[in-house]
C-alpha cells in the first residue's frame, strides 16, 4: 500500500501502534509452510545468527524473544546476583514500564537510579554510585549498568558518551547492558557502526529491538560477553520465552535485518520526527523540549492546539509530564503526509 | 497447497514442527496493516474474548501469551503460594519439560507427583496426597492440581475422570488447572462441549493450546475463576509476556477459533494418528502401547523397522522410553498420504 | 555489676554492641533446664503472647524471630505482592541496611522512597506516590508503607504524624508497617500507650525490637491485622526463622517485657543520649543536628575533637554523612558515667 | 544438676526438646557482659573459626546461623542455580521438613529424590539421575547432592559410603553438601575424624548442627569449598540471618566445641539410644527396625505397650510411619535412668 492509498494515520502515541513491514509479513508467510525443527534448530534462526555476526563484525550469541521486557529482564538476570544493583536512569523503561520484571527475573536485584540530563546517566555519578558500599554485607552490591539507546526522551548517547559510561563501569568492575529497544533509530542518527556503538564501546549485552521498528513481535538478545549464553538458554526456557516454532520469531528478524530494512525503517521514523519537530518549531507558542535525535518529540503546545488536534482525531500522550507537555512518537510507517496532515491542523490553530 | 502438490512430510517427532494454517496466516497478513492500540486494546483481542465466552458458554477472562510454558506457569503462579504443592502426574509437561518454570513463576512451589495409569492422576491418590500434612508448618501445603488434556501419552481424561479429579480437589480445598496444550485434540475425541470439559467439571483455569494445532505461536489463558484475572495481568507484564502489538497474538487465535478451524485441525491430527495406529497394529512385531485417543502414538517396533524408517528419512523419537519404544506425533498438517507413506515403508520391513 | 565496678564503656557506634540485661540472662539460664515442646508449644512463648496482648490492649498474633531484618522482611512479604511498592524513607533500614531482604522475601517488590524531614516520610508525598499509576499494568503497584520508629536519625514520629501517615495509607488503600527496631525508645519519648502508637493509629504489623535494647537476639512480629498470621507461619519456617528450641527466644522476650524492663532500658538509653546532647551543645564548635528524641545523636564536631575522642579510645561513626558529622548511639547499658567520661574528654579539647 | 536430683525425663519425641548444656549457658552468661563489635567482629566468632579450622585440619570458612533449615538452605543456594536439581533422599529433612526453604533460597531449584535403603541415597542411582538430561534446556539441571549425616532414621553413612556418593558427584560434575544436623552423633559412631568424614571424602559444604546436641540455638555453616564464602555472606544478611550481637551465637558454638563437649554430648545421646534399643529388643513383641547407629530408634511395639507408655506420660511419635511403628529420639541430656525408667514400664506391659 502506498501512502496515497490511505487516509493519513492519526496515531502518534507510540511506535508500537504501527503494524509490520510488508517484507516481514512476506517472510512469515514463506516460513509458515512445511515442517521445521523446533526450538531454534531451524534455518531461519541460523540465518539470523549469521546476519548478526556479520552486522556486529564478530561472533555473537543470539537469543530471540518476543518482547523488549523479556529481552531486558533476561539480560539483566544474567548480569547481576539477586543482591546486585542495576544502575539506570530514572526515566528508563526498566525502571518505569516493566512492572518490576528485572526484580522478578533477578530474584530481587535493586534498580538504582543515576541522574543525568536528557534521560542519559551522568558517568561521574554512575561511578560514584557504583563505588559506594562495595563489599559491605548490609548493602546490595554494584552489578551492572543499563543504558537506553535511544532514550525514552528521544535523545541518543553519542559514542563518546557510551565510552564514558563504559569507562565508569570498568572502573567499578561492573557490566554494561544496552536496552536497544530503539537501537536502529539511535544508530542511523550517529555516524558509527553497530560494532562501534556496542561491544567496541564496552557493551556486554544488547537488547536489540525490532518490534517498534517494523516487525510483529520479536527482539534479539545479542551477547558480546559470550559467557552469559549458557545460563540464558536455561533462563529463557524457564521463563516461557523459548518458542517451539522458533522460525516465526526468526523469520521476522531475518527479514528485518535483510537488505537494510531495519535501517531504512529507522531512517523513515527519524525523518518523520525531524520533519514534525521543524514544522512545530515554526508555530507560535510551541516549544520543542530537548533536542530530539531519534523518533520521539517532546514539546510544549498551547492548550487550544492540543485540544484541536485531539478533536481532529490525532492521538498522542499529553499532560503526563507536566501541563501542556506533549509527546509525539513516529514510526517506520509514519509518512511525511501523516506528519504534514498533523502540522496543517496545528498551524490552523496557531494562526 | 493440496497434499498432492508436495512430497510426503517425514517428521513425526512432535506437532510443534508443523507450520501454520493458511487461515491463520491470512489473518496475520490482514492484521499487519494500519495502526492499532497496543497491549490488548485492539479489536482482534476483543473478538477473541467474545469467541471464548461463546465457546465456553459463559463470561471468561482471557490472557494471550506466546507459549504453553508461559500459560501454564502463569496460571499456576496465581493458584499457589510460594510454599504450595502443585499436584501433577510424573509424565506431565510442567514436571519434565519446562525447566522449572512453575517454580520460577511461583517463587518456589513444589511439584508433587501423583501416580496413575495412562499418564493420568489417580483421584484417590490425589486426595490422599492433598490431605497430607495440611496446616503443618514444616511442610509445603496443598494448593492446586494440574491435569494435562490430552496427556503426554496421547490419552485423554474422560468427563467422568475429570469430575473425579475435581471432586478430590474440592474435598481437599484446592484449585484445578488444565494444561490444554492439546485441548482441541482431547475435545474432539470426547462427546462433550468445551464447557463440560472445563468449568462445568470444576476446572478453574485452562491453558488453551493453539501453537501445536495450527497457529504460529499463541496460547490463551482462559480463566473460569475470574478472581485470578487482576493478579495475572500484572504477572504477565512482569514476565515479559504482554505484547505491545497484541493484535498479532489475537489475530492468530481469532482465526484459530473461527469457522471451527481449531476443531477441524484437531480432527485431522487425531484421524492421522488413528490411521497410523491401525496401520501399524496390523504389522508383525508391532505392539501398540496404551490406547491412543488424541494425536500421539506410543508403540514398540522391531529394531529393523526403526532403522529402516530412519534410513528412509522419517523422524520420530525412539529408545527414550525403553528399548524399541517409538513415539509418533501427528499434526493438523499430517495428511493421510503422509501416514500411508510411512506405513508403506514399515510394511516393507515387516514382510 | 554496678557502673562503679567497671571502666567506662567507650563504644558509641551502635546499640548493638551492648550485651544483655541481667534479667534476660537469668531468664535464659532458667529456661535452659529440662524438656520443653519445640516450635513455640512451650510455656515461655505462651507467656509472651499473653504479655503482648496485655501491653497492646487487644488480641494480637505474635511470631518470634532472631533479627530485625527477619522481622521486617517477613512482615513486608505478607503485605505486598511481588509486583508491589513498599513506600519508605530513603534513610530507612529496609532501604539501606538489609542487603535487599525485602526484595528477597517478597520476590521482587520495589522499595519506593518518599521524602520528608527528620528521616520521616511526608504524608502528602506518600499519598501522591501511592496514588500514582494505580492499576497500570506496566507499573509496580502501591502495596504498603513502612515507617521507622524511632528513625535512623533518632527522631520519633508523634502520634499525630503516625495518624497522618495512616490516613494517607487508608486513602490509598495500602497497609502500614512499623519498623520498631527502637520501638521502646520511641514509646518512652512520647506521652502515649503502645496501643495508641500502633493499631489505634492504623498500624497493621509491627516489628518489635528487643535486641538493641537489652536482649541477646530476639524480636517479635506483632500482628494487629491478624489475617496475616497464617501466611507468616509458613513464611517464617520457609526462611529458617522458626526455632525448634523456641523457648530461648521466648524467654528473652518474656523477661524483656516483664517488670517494665523494656521501658526502663529505653529510658536509660534515651536519658544517656539526652545528657550527651546537652553536654555537647555547651561546647564551642559543636552543632547538634536535628532534635534527637530517642537514643541517637547526630552532631557536627570540630575535627580536633573527633581526633581526640578517637585517640582516647572512643568509638563512633564519623564522616559518613558529611565532613565532621558524627553519630553517637547510646544503649540501655550506657551509664551517665560513660557519657560524662566522653564529655570530659570533649570538653578538654574544646577549651 | 545430677540425674538423681530430678524426676526422669519422659520426652523422646526429638532431640530438640532438650535444653542446653551447662557449659553453653555459662559461656552465654560470660559473653553477655560489656561491649563487643557486631556482626562477627568479636573474639568469640574468631575463636569459633580457629576451633573449626583445628577440628577439620584445614582452613575453612564459617558462617554462624540460628537454625538448621537456615544452614541447609543457605548452603544449597550457593551450590545450585535456580534451574538446578538438588539430589536427596526422600526421607531427608530438606525434602520433608523445611516448608520448601531450599526452593525459596535458591529461587526455585528442584529437589529430586534418589532411592536407597536405610534413608541413604544409592550412589549408582544418584549417578544415573545426575547424568540425565544434562544440557537439555527443557529440563532442570544437575547441580548438587545433599546427604544427611546421621539420617532421619538414625542410620549413618560410613566413610566408604560417603566416598561412593562423592565419586558419583565427581563423575556427574556436581557438588556435595552434608546436612550434619546430627553430625556429632554420626561422627562418634564411626572410627574416623571430622576431616575424613567431610572434605577428605569430597564434601564441599557442611551444615554443622549444634542445637540438637546441647546448645540453645546455633548452627555453623562450614565451607570446604571456600569459593562459596563471599556469596554466602550476602545471602545470609539478605535472609535476616546475620546477627548483630553475633557473640551470642558464637559463644554457644565456642563452648560446644571446647573440651570435646560436642563429642561427649553425642556419645551420651548415642549410648542412651543403644541402651534403649537393647532393652526393647529383649521384650516380647518388639521389633527393632533397621540398625540404629546414632540417637534415633525406630521400632514396632505392641499396641498395649504404646498405650501403657503414653498413659505413663512418655512422649514419642507413633503410627506416623505405619501402624505400631514408634520413633524414640534420645539427646545429650537423656540419662540411663531416663531410659531404664521407660524400659521398666515397657517391660511391665510385655510380661
């Protein structure tokens, strides 16, 4: 379907309201025929593993799971003992939006929040926290840090920033996890390779998101610290995240990583967000918050504009983060027409 | 694709090696277009809930999850405290094949095995076990029972047998769970309704399987004891089993339950198993074990026959449950041609 | 032994460095003779239960345990599901000093800190926190609040303050726990009864400390919400906190509660702290922090004074909470001579 | 107190109904005076560590805890992942009498029972079990074995038997734990040293009982595999088993291990059991079951004899393990007069 075939999409609440890329659906249809060995012993899973090793320029271990929460919680459970501290930003998904999944999977590890601007942890504060009470039996102990790339505010850690975080982790002798629910959106915004953004910068394990960027439901745990792999195989099964018909997860990710679909989708989402940001910035009474880099835009809109957009059927979160604060999220499926349609309505109120 | 278009399928290891029904795939393709609200607030999920209430002839609560292990472990976690006993047959999936998922989800409940022939718990033994050490603070406490319908041996609890189990549960004041990974296969083998096989017989919660019977990856937790629903919503999210793009789980189940697809698929799998049983029974040196009712056949084959079938490319488990013991599993996708192809090869060795 | 028989005690690090009251030791000696039924079916345990019902002016359920961490974590585990929030002050023992025991016992509940001056939660902030994201499946859920009486800073919640906290709990439909590690010290500082300070003010469960106030090692969980009792009996055993020779815990607590020993001990500790506060306040360069009510004194001392006291063999924590900040803790065994001995040395430096 | 001072003790239900040895009480009284550093930084704890290193003829790590359930569950939690199997005899305390403590502490590990006569695991069956499904992600995995010395039936593993168990563990690459709740009773029944009975035979961690043999409430975790020590320090605190006034646990164990008190106590308990066995064996209608080695006697008594003993005030368990089956347990405090008093009564019925 081309954009001209359809009415403009009105939803900007999240990138999880989008459907799936046609290439992903086609791959699923093709994978649905005939018999295949279960639990990952199928050719699609093997292909995904090869692709990810190619993309990250080294051998990696891969575990496919259906949700980002599963990917994050499983990674973290292998990186901390039950009495460990997991350092994260207060705004992170693991801290706010997973109903305590990290505590469940780790059997009680503590999320310790570390401040920093633009939803990014400050490396100096991370180091200070992770050096506190080490070896003190009365206190939970430093175990790992988790950064979100791109963040919940749409900002992106630069390579230098990831390395600074990683340096703090090394100095404190803890591991580093990356919640890459929007990894592709972050990657295409920076001038670097997937390897540079992860293991070359000191990341031990990555939750590589795909669901928000064009697949139905599939994420990949990518392990650069391969000592975690054996344990995670048992943890995944024990959590009910090992699919018997694994090919259906694998076929999605395989298509997602083929022909740069993941990068193309992310570029479209980012470009739509950028277009939206620029369009809004020109309007009277609109304040763009932060400097959105990926596909999330936080801004302050005049109350009449919010009302007018809602009345026109647009959907987005507002007034959750303060009066007049609006969050728009674009997706791979957001067209420029969709954006322009919203801007047109906003402009009408502005004048 | 009709069966004549393709070479006979050689795999009889499990019903999880089959692909998906075309109707399910078509539903997925249709569901992949456009925006839909996340986390179950989509029309497909609502449709599934309506269908299940219709099928079970009462209001039920429904939680969709991607795997049978997740469905089982979540159900059980809401039916037992951490110090509870879960009574099950030694051969059950929860006891053998889930890497301790029930213990993980319940934070340590104990699987207590109860004997019985044909992989079915003996209700008298269940009652004896569930009345032991009640209130004794040194002992884990009776909490619930879990029966597998159809069992791992292909046998099926009759209505009277389910009611006897349920009577024991009531007498011991514990709840009853049904692992219905092959519920459809069991149902079509009995002359009763879904309601009769479950809540009318005293079942509180059902793991309704679909993955083994024609969908890609989707199962439904069906709650007849609706007091469990609120808790399970949090438990599901916390375990990473709440899909943002829920429509993709829901569209599968919706198609599965439409136009009797689930029953048609199960009838085909059972009929294939029956044909296989009858064909094998006629051969010299073959012993059919038990009285297979659903889509699993255990039998004892002569060693040369096993070897000949393997050499011909057929795949099935053998010698796991004793020398010469073979398990064949058929699926919705197993055609009579597939069965006859295997029988022809077996017959050739037999003569 | 009278105070004149001994050299002044030099330790002010904590009230856990003191020994035990002679009455407690005598009770232990008496309880060590002959046979007694195990696991609480002994006359000492029955006596403790009677005493506590008398003291609290109502029927209560009692579980004896050996440590305050066990008492707190057990109480909390019965008051929150694994996905619950436990609201507490950032300075609380459960948050800082129990190595994650609440998360272990609850299987992952989240400690959510609520600000407030003098180490006491602000009821308005508590209410705001406990009303946030209620029913949102992505977020851990309000479950209970825990207040520390007396606090880690030596301050004490007044009756009015407890009632304000309790009102917030009721408005948010959550339960209220009191960590009474220093309950006696708090009680004797206020003009109220044990009943008024607890259940009459809305407290559901109390960790009644004794170890810090004159026994060897024993604490009592006192349940005003008696629906928690059955569950806690299993949880206590499962955690290894059910003593076979329960009489030894019970004999300690029984002596502790007899003849007002617990109140006399607390009065001595508080009076020693008060004397210390007054003595220090008169010295040049000394700043008393907060308004110590119980047996803990925070103050700022000149560096030379700290050094001189340390050189003289006195022991106390310093420079943990900021440069020059010193914490002194007195105990039931701290005599006025002990205090005067310290003051004398401090005075010498001050002049 | 000498035996002549007192009426004969009538309780034979368990060794946990006895009081404490005078030496232990005296040590407690002495330890109750003055200040001591908390959490194990006291001279009593240091002394215990030295004594245990002497007794076991090597450096060991020691953690004191108040109960046997805590000792066992903590040891096991460091020896198995949550998805591990713990092999034990069906009659073991960890399987029957700890309300699932091992599952709680390990976050879900599975107790897998291994048959064997006289309450002792058969090493061949252990090896078979521990070699099953290794690496199979669907199955919980072999992690450790736990033997009870002496067993719940009063039998004792010989050195050769321990070595056979240990050989099986080594062959299966799993660790070995000894539940030594009655370690002293076992030790004095065999012609060997503590070292020979433990680490020289391949034991990695020992729960060294003391409560049942003369102390109030104290057990020692003794680690021969010292890699477990760091982790266990955090696990102990997190479980609420780290005593602030550790000296009170330590003083008990210190006295217990001094001047061979632990061995003398055990010899008395065993001798009393032996005298009881011999006396009963001479009576008509009495059948001694098994070959009691430590301080537990199982026997079959005529119904009138059971009734007569109960009527005379004697207390013991009967009819739990079959009609007419009686269990007598002696303790360090059981005198020959106590035994003869019971025998006299039994003899009167027998005639």
